[in-house]
C-alpha cells in the first residue's frame, strides 16, 4: 500500500466517523454530550492546523494561540456588530493569515529552537497587548443569548473539523506536501534540489493559521462570555502541540486520535480526581512522551510489525 | 527626574534576578541543547522551598539558600535521571521537540502540585529587615533587593569560576562547544550533561529563593519567569555567564524605562519586542560566540 493510499483510507475513515456524528443532535442528547463532542471537534481542528506547520514543514510554532486568538477577536467584534457569522469567521481567518504572513517572513529567518522561542514571544506579546487594551469581559447581548442554538455550533464544528482533515489529507498527498516534507528532513538539501523553502514554509503557515483563525472564530461564536485575552493564552498552543505529539506528528490521523484521547482523558481525570487531575495528567503525559516517542500512530505500527513477525515465525 | 531614576534603579535590581534566572536556563540550553520550559516552575519550587523553611522552621530566607541550593542540585540530578537524560540520546532537532514536550508536562504537574501543597495564594516571607532602605540623595534603595542583586552576581561569578577552573567545569564547556570532539578526547559527556542540568536547576532554586524574599511567589509565576529567562538568553547569547547577567540587567532597566514612558501595563511588551528584534537582527545575542 502506498503512503498516499494510506492517507486516503484514513481520511475516508475519519470522515465516515464525522458522518455518523452528524446524526447525534437528531437523537436529542443532553446538552453536555453535545458540548463534549464540540470540544473534541474544536480540538481536532486546532491540532490539525498546528500539525500542518510542525508535522509537514517541520517548524515548531509556539505562537499558535496568537492566530486562534486573532480569529476569535475579529469574528466576535464583527459578529456582535451584526455581520453574518460565516462572513465574520472568514474575516477572522483572513486577518490571522495576513498577520501570519507578515510575521512569517521575519520569523522563518530563525531556525530550530530559536523559531520556537521567537513564536512563543510573539504569542505572549499579543496576549499582553489584548489583555491591556480590552480588559473587560466580552458577553453576548441578551437577544443573542435568547436565540442561542447549540446544534448550529455543533454542526459548524463538525464541518470545520472535516475541512481541516480534508485540507491536511490533500496536502499530504500533493507535490506541495512532498516539498514541505523535504524541508522538514533537510532544509539545505531541499533548497539544493530546487525546493523554494521560504515560499513553502509560508504556504504551510498560511494554511495552518487560516484553519486556526477559523477555529478561533468558532470559539467566539460558541462562548457566551469570555475575556478577549483568553483565546490568546499559551495553553491553546500547548494543547495543540500535546494532542499532535500524543497522536503522531506529521500524520493525518495522529492529531485526530491525539485530540480524542487528550480531551477524553483530561475530562475523565477532572471528574474522577477533581483536586489533583492536572498533576496526574502532567505525569501521564510525560510518561507517554518517554514511552511512545512517535505517538500513538508509531506505537500501533510497531505493534503491528511485532505481531506480523510473530505470525510469520509461527 | 527622581521618579524616573528611582524606577530605573528598581529595574536594575530586579534585572539581577532576571540574569540569575537566565543563567541556569542558558547553561542547560547551551550544553545539552535542551529547552527546559519548566525552568520557571523550578524557580517557583525554589521559592516555596525557602517559604517552607521560613514558615515551618523559622529559617532566615537568605540563610535558607544554604539548604535550597543543595536541594535543587539534587532535584536537578533526579530530573535528569528520570526525564531529561532520555532526551539527550536523540539528535539535536528531536531533542528540542522532546524537551519541549517533557517540559510542558512537567510544568503542568509541578504547577498542580504547588497549588495542592501551598494553595494558589501569593506568598512572601516576612522579615524584620524587609523595609530597610539605603538613602542616596532623594533615592531610596531597598536593602533586601540590593542584597539579592549582590548575591545573584556572586552566584553567577562562582559559576563562571567553576566553569573556567574546575576539571568538570572545563568538561561541561568542552561538551557545549562540540560534544563529538569532547567524546573523542575521553570526556564522559553524560556526566557533563548531568552536572550542567543539576547546576542549572540549583541556580533556578537560588533565583526562586531570592525572588520570594524580595518580591513574592505563587504557583503561577512559572511561565512568566521562563519567558523572562528566555528573553535574557536570547538577548545575551550563549557561552558567557557574566554576559547573561548583564543581559538580565539590560532587560530590567529596559522594562522600567518602558513602564515609565508608556505606563505600567506595557513594561512586559517592550522586553518581548527587544527580544524579537534581537532574534531578527543578531540571533547569536549581544555576547554570544
């Protein structure tokens, strides 16, 4: 089976699962279940968006929250002012992408750890600035709260998660994705064989931040009230990073599996051990990193290889 | 004018602690190529170490350094054996990523542990000499903060001396320079890594103690101090501990100047702006090799 066929089969499987989830609101479940699945879907979008730059182009972006936050900020402002939400979210995504391209030209001069540190600082600059300029909590007007429908948000999240999976699947099987992987493996060798590294890295960043901006817009459309600086918080970056690495960075299915496991585990621990759940979660997470360095995807491959070898031996 | 000078002096005083916080991170990053994002949480633990010694046993916070530093040294060695020792087996690119992951997990766990042990409240250590000031003309220099600056300089000077005179200090520097060549000359680089990590953690613990005695500590100071330390590391560059200390002073003064010019809320931003500019213009830092 070719690598491209592999990605395609996973894309079909994930989209089929999303198709199944589309029937969930029809069964009239409790709101907390819908909210829970919403959180998983939003996490999938965020993780896949981070995966584009880290997994395919090989650049660890620690300022991802800045683009999620920008999407949320612009979407919220336009939507409350009366713009249709689809238009507002598009505007949020465009803003995040344009900002990313301006920043990217400077930031991509940095390599390795310095790119990671530089983007972390960028995210913090934006968070502090937004927190200072807009210190008041943002709450929806009463009329909007009265007409609030959870199922609309749910379907939007489902659609967005599907879009991000299709986008990454398309990228993974395209020439563009091949060029990005060449940069990830060896930037100088890729340049020498005619791959325009900067242009490709900027393309990856644009796709990544457009998805993150949309996810931020969804966040702004979903939450009734939050502090404008909250979506800029570094934990959004860390969550995306952790989910992607738990699942398997640079694969299509990794971030999806990672997001599901991450959200389920975190919520379960929070219910089971209210006081110390973050302590357990942190320790468990470190254990996963040490024991499964390639994430769930690589662990599954290794298990399959071992089982296959045993079967052949028998 | 006096107000500005006063603010700049206070900035200089906290800058010494920025330098001390960064020295540990710089040592670990320079030698191991490992980015420990839980460095701020290690600083926070050092602060609570001093807080506990003061609250339970009545130990003077400055004297508690004599216990906190060996304790942090031991904690650093344990963290290296248990966690970061696995990271240095990978090649450089993977090291940075894996250390980020482990650092985030560790930061999360340590933060939760601190909330559990000491609650989320801000703590400080009351002393009889807390309010003492040295008056120079119209300016008032808080003595405790001045003492932390002097101690930070002493600790960094000691480290510099260790690195240049001590046998294993030289081994650490050789490993930072070129680990393959160091390996070929018969240096036990794993030992050098362990020592660098333990010394870096000890510096974090000392910084935490001094921060707690001059300011305060809470479980959530971690990320803030990690960022300050990162800014100073980037500003100063790797390889010179005294350079790192000066970088800390520069950041402290720059923050104070921007707070005085643009208002308090913007003191953090200017530091981060400096940082991005330095990364773009002179990525190896002011004193880097």
